[in-house]
C-alpha cells in the first residue's frame, strides 16, 4: 500500500508540474500573438502558429541582413538575442570587418534610429550625452538654457573603440546603459526604448588605451568576437561591394513589435533542471567550488558573477522563442555560453602568462558538465 500511495503522490506532483508548464506556454503564446500579428486580424490563429510567426520574423531579419553582411550568421544571432534580451554587446575584432555596417543594417531591419560615436582620448562625457546651451526663446525673446541631446539618444548606438576614451567618458556611457537615463543640469532625460549599445574594442595597438575594468565588463550582456572571413566569403564580399550599387537590408519589424517581443521572451518557461544546469555551468568557472573544472582550478582567479547565470537563462529564453519553441532546453543554454561568460572569467597569473583563452576553459566546462537526467 505504501508503494502505491507514493506512486499516486508522484503522479499528482508530476501532473501539477506539467499543468503549470502548459499554462505558462499558453500564456506565452497568447502574448506572442500581439507582437507580430496585428490586433485587428479577424481570423483566429492557434498558439503554435503565433510562436511560429515570431520564428518567421527572425528568419526574415537574418535573410535581410545577409544581403549586406556576409559570413557573420553567428554574430548576427548573438546580436539579435542581446537586443531582445534588453542587454548590450561588446564586440571585438580587427579593423575592416564590417562592424559598423552590421550594426547600422540591424537598425535598418528593425526600423530603429542609429548613431555612431567614435571614441577618442579627448572625448568628454557631454559629447555623447549632450549639454545645456543658452538659446533665445522665439516666443518670449528671453534667453534660457535648453538641453541639446547628444548622439546617445538613439535606439541603437555604436560605441566605436570604447577602450580609447578616458574612464570618465566610459562611465557616462555605462551609466546610461544601466539606468536608461541621462542626467544633465539637475534633470533626468529618459532614453527611448529599445536602447541597445554595441561597443567595439580593437585587439590591436593596446598602447595608450583605457581597458574596461572587470566590474564594467560584467555589465555587457554578451562579448562577441568577429573572425576574419573565409576565402569563399571574401569572394562574395568582393562581388557585392565592388559593383555600381551595393545591396541594402530592408525593414522587417517596427519598434512596437520589438518591445512586445522583448516582454514575450521573458515569459518563456524554463524547467528547474535546465535552470540548475545553467547554475552548475556558472559555478564551474569558480576555482573554489566543488563544481570547479580542472582548468578552472589551474588558470582562473575569479569566475562569472550571478549576472552570468542571468545571461544564460534570459539568452536561452530568447533563443528558444526565436527558434519557434516555448521552452528552454540545455542546448539553448550551451549555444551562447561563450559570449555570455568569456568576459566574466578572470584569469590568474599562470593563465595570463600562458595566454590561455577563456573560451578554451568554457568549452572544457561545457564538455565535462553533465546535462540533467530528466
């Protein structure tokens, strides 16, 4: 009798879990309908079709970007996930790899305003946030201070070579990234959502630069890396850019749809076991925990912060939604672990001396960390 009672209790418990997951998925699908499907549509649409619409939107964005961007599908996916996760990106790559073209093309497909800021050693905080200027009021004829908005007042901002400007200017940008407001003259000016900053770093010529400290690096959702294009991609780039007219990406989504999609992504359910998997991956980057990987114990000084786990979970939710699913899998967590944690792992002296790449450590962690059995 005792065994039968335990089995029934387990069945009821499992039923409650399945019921809550189904309810969460239904709630997600209902909110998803508002993002791509027009409210005035008369024909009813199923929940599965609603989520598929979101996946189709993602495919349409990628197809449009491929018109002007060649061989950067992984970076495109990572950038889109950062945008829909309400995060910011740090992009690393040598000059001439179309970083500016990538960001401006994404802004065009999403119908968002775009501004580029070239960071230099003499750039002041007011040069990016804006400043108060004395102007004549056309109605009263009196002079008064008016706030002139800087280039940071855009939906997508490219902070080019952020490590070449002093910490004071870096801090002004990072404050706006975190708080979504700009303070000037005792007043606060809100930045219009969605607000996304993609900061670039040039890995060459590091002399005379101002590297971002670890605490500020941690505020970036992803750190993306652009590698040099393959020979067949180079041929395609030459064919497209040496003609009379270059292809341009077209509009796919508008601002309101993006805002709803961001909110919808937060509603994607994640199983407790999958969330535990993300936590164990993060703890494996800490050398002083039982979950530490052997490479972590040898080469790492500090591991990823709780923001790293948040990035894995939120990025997994957005990844699942954009791929037409209403639940997060372990594959979603692993797929974007490198951009989520590579800038959050601090090497020790031995790791720095041997020039260990943090990606090598993270790949070993993914290989050695078992997935949940259920």
